[in-house]
C-alpha cells in the first residue's frame, strides 16, 4: 500500500500532507513515495510471495516496475485518499495476507493500523513528513530486509505504538501528539550484545517482563508513580496487578491505581495532594522520544512539580539498540536541557544502560524529511 | 582490623568444618583454606613448573608515559606471559599438585570466559590427571578456540548445561536453547566431583587458598621494584571474583597496616557488576544454585545475573571474603568503570606498549591512565603499578564490537535496587 502523496508536504514547508496534496503540488513538490517503495521492493525479487495491492500509483505500478508477482484487490479513485488506504487494507485481510507493507508517514500508519490493528504484522517504508510510529524501518532498504526476514520466518514480532501529530495544530505551532493505537511489527533480534546474556532471550517480551518485575519491586516504597503510555509501562501495571489504560497516563500508589487516564490537571492535583511523585516513561515510536510524544499529560508543569530527578526511564535493549540517543521535547527548553545528558535507563532486572538523552530542539526536528 | 567472618554451613548456620569440604577438596588445600599462618611453603615440584614463566616481567611503561606526557612512573606486571595467557596457572598448578598428592585421578571444574579452564587443563596435564571443564555455553560458542587449547592440554571441555549431569539435564529439559551461566556450570562441576570417587573439584578464584597461591605475584613485584629502588604509591588491578588483584597487593598490606606506608590499592570493577562499590556487605551464597557455603562478602545477590559485558571474567555477583574484609575496613578501595572507556584505554595501551590487554585487565589500565594525566596537572612523580592479568588474544570479537560502536555502557541502578530491597525480609 503506497500513499503516493506522502512526504510531499514536508519539502515545501507544509509539515505534513494531510488534506494538502494539491497545495503541495502547486508549490512544486514531486511525489517521492513510489521511488522509496521501489527501493525497498527491488531487493525482494525471487522471494516466494504474492503481493496484494491497490491499483496504479498506490502499489500496482511500483510492483510492476520491480517485476514482482501481484494481484490488484482494490481499484483506487483518481485522486487517492485515506478511504482508499482503508478499503485496500480491508481487502488485504479478506484475502488472508500474512504481512502488510505500506509506504508513507504517520498519517498513513494510522489509516493502515486502524484497519489491521494487531491482527497481522505491519512494516512501514518511511516516506512521510513525520514518522514517529514504531512500525517504520529506519530506511527503505532496511524495510526490504525486514520484509524478506519476516517472510522467511527469521524474525520475531512485537507490539509498538502508532503515533501521530495533529497537523492542523502543528502548522499553527502547537505540537499535539497522541498514540492512536498499537500494531504488531517484525524486528531484528538483538544479536551481538545479547549473545553472552545468561539465559539469553532474543525475545523482547522477556525483557519487558524483567523490567516490570524490577519496577514492581522498587515501587513498593509508598510513592505515587505516574505511568506513561505504552506497552512497557502496561507490562509494569500487569505485573503489579493493577489496571492501566494502554494509551493513557495512570497513577499507581501502594499497589493500586489512584487515577486512571489522568489529564494534566489530574496529575497536578495529585502532586498537590501527595507532595511528590515519581514518573515512569518509556520511549515512544521509532525515534526514541521519552517526553513530548505520546504522553503529553506529563507536561513541563507536571515534570517540574515532580522534580526532574524523579523521572525514571525504562526501555528494552531492543528499543535502545534502534536509537542512538533518546529525545525529549517538552516544549520547555530549559527543562529539556535539565533532563538531557547521560541518563540511566532501566533495561532489565536490576540492570540499566547509560544512554544519551538529547533535547530534540538541538538535533533539528525535520531530519527525516 | 576486623577479624574475618567464617564461612557458614547453610544447613546449620554454623561455621564450616573442615570435614564439610572433604568430599570435593584435598586435605592440604582445606588446611590452607583455614590456615592463619603467615607463610606456607611452596613444594619444589610446584616451583619447578612455575619457573617455566615466573618470575613474570615488570615493565616500565616508558612509551605510555611519553604519550601521556606525565611525570608519573607507570609500571605494569604482566601475567599474560604464562603459557595459558593469564595469572590463573599460579593457583591451577598447586591445586593440581595437591590433588595428585592426595591420590585423586581426575578434576572437574567450570569456566566462564575460558581462562581458568585453560589454566587448569595445562596444570592437570603436568601431573597426569584427567580434567573435565564445564564451559558456559554462550562462551563455548563465542570462543571456540578455548576448547581447542584445552584439548591440546588433554582436557575435555564440554558446553554447560550438558547431558552429563542431573543439574545439566534438568536445565536443558526446561531451557533447551539456554546459553548457560557460571552458576549452572559450578553446579555441574560440583555434582561431577561429588558423584565420582576419584574426582575432586577446583575453583579458580574467591577462596582463601586461591588468593594465597596468587600472592607470588605481589612478592615478586616488591622485589622487582626494590631492584630499581622504587615502591608503589598506588596499585590498580581488576577484580572479578578477586584473585589476581589480592595476589598482587596482599604482600603490601602489612606495610600499610604495620609500617604505616602510604600506599593505595584500588580494586577495579565494571559499572555493570559493581560488587565492591555498590554491593551489600553480608553473608550470601557463592553460586546461583545455592550449593556453596555462605560467605561474608560484598554481594549484589546470588540471584543477580550481570549483563553481557565483554569482560566476561568480571561478571560475578560477589568477591573473595578476604578482599571484601579489607575493603570494608578501608585498607583497599573499589572503583567502577564503563566498558567503552575501558576499551578506549586498552587501545591506547596497545598502541603505545604493544601488548593487547584482556578486557578484564584493561579495567586497571583506565584509572592508571587517568591518574597519570592528573599527575601532569599536579607535577607529582607518582609510582603507579598496573596488574596486567592477561592478554586479549581470545577477545578480539569484543574489540571488534568496540570499534564498530556496538558496546553498550551498562550500569547498576543502585538507588532503585536499594529501594526495592528495603521492603524485602532479611535473610
């Protein structure tokens, strides 16, 4: 599934292409997604696989140019739209596909995962303006390798977050990111570093469990714990035996949930009441955002009130290996500065890694464009 | 000085009796383990063999000093010249000898990274003993030539867990693909020794008699430095279970305690497994399977499995009780380091002095270099000694990982661990 207009808005300063393909074209943008899709697909020649796809630029043309065997299961309208993406995905499921490969950005990921959910794995070929979701490969070529690996049965799959920014608001200067869902995606097991691990497990879930067991032990200290969104923090709640909203922020104290799906105001209220709290967050999406994406209820105000020293970062070694550094983008530059530097990240039972945390304002926000 | 707390029998909670150990150790080694004598003679047969490579050289690191432009004098005592490539034969040879004297025909042991297994294989071949080494599966696969070198010396090296013991079979049934652990390998070797009449067990670190055998290093060092009319201001050595470092510095301890010499002795450990710097000083088991006596030591907990750093020999949750006692009394100090900074120091060392250090030994090079750089600022002509416990010729895949930027800096989340232990009932 290729979103032919993905990425066009970025080049001409539109911060996304949702609803603005025409404007992007008028400003001189050229479609780049089909070419990026072909980069990923051209290495797959000779693979024993049949591709279901949508007509024309939504997939058919690229597959034909790559010489791959395909079958068109959805006729796209002249000006392809999100509707076409969703309809094509419904057909993929009906046809009994094993894997969905799409090419686009976070908007496309949302549309695809809205239909596919966790039923079958999804791989994203990166071609959009914003790609914060965890389904994206780090490059089109890497996407090709993942597709091959998945079909040859060499890879494990894991849950990951689908994240998107409200483009309307983003254009007017407000960054409002949300987690829209959870998808399954294949990943390369961490080979080199874990080879000597005792009871080595390449399985990411086992590390999530290790982190969760350790957290359940240190959370006995009586403090209130603000748990950010995501599957790692959800595992902590599971081990504690408390309920947790997967996509929201919850507060846990002494083994019970004291606030579900908390808003910033709820969190400030609780901090007022209990004096101090600790915050547990896990990096969201492919770029490794710890703050500023996904759980924005944990705002600068909340962080300052809780004290940045009470921020506990947790992440599996797999996730840490994917990203050279973790990013923070709270919107409060001084606070980002305070949080950044070498920080301890809990990555297993009584084990941590020392990882660089960087204010994303320092690295430039458009490195994927 | 605080007297050494005795090891305890875990069943009775009482101090261990010599007879508790007779099933797996020869009497003479048990006597040495429990001895409070200042000197114990080295048998001539053992001296003859140690002479093959001892005394080991003490080098002055002129080229490293020049590179750092430091006024400090850096020496290193190189144990990598032993045929097995490390300090381990210093105790492997006497241990094999006393077992042979006691009529034992076969020795079983475990090895993690392979240094100890290689050393004992060589030592047993000198005394015509059979030897079986249970090697942690992950290392067995990663360093296949360790097995080859043990085979050359006539020993049998098997991957652990194995099908040869009950404990091995039990683990394999549950975890057929496991990479094994030192704890499991110890259990297999102890079981092997306990179930074969002609077989004893041997340990390459931690125990008092092992440290005793290693003091040959420090005694040589003292004489060698005296020849050039020098004396250390500081000794740096790496610590895994603690045998090479105590061996090097224990002969200097009386100087510090009795003669009030100002000498620092620094035990260097990985930040990923910081037993002396972040552990608890308490009684704990020496192995994961809780088969050993309880030892009073700094420990991260016998259930702690250190992360997969490349200095495999330093991945141990506890340390030698004698060493821990001296750290607790402030005679010896501990420092911990991250693996990337350690490898960086190792490369600097190799590029100036030529020798490729084992990643374990490089933990002692890192602070020595830092210290020498500090001397540049103060102008102090400090005498710094590095215990270079072995070469890194079997560790090149780790150097590869360093150069390709794939080394993770692990650390121990001390505060959170303390917080989690606070509410757990005490043992």
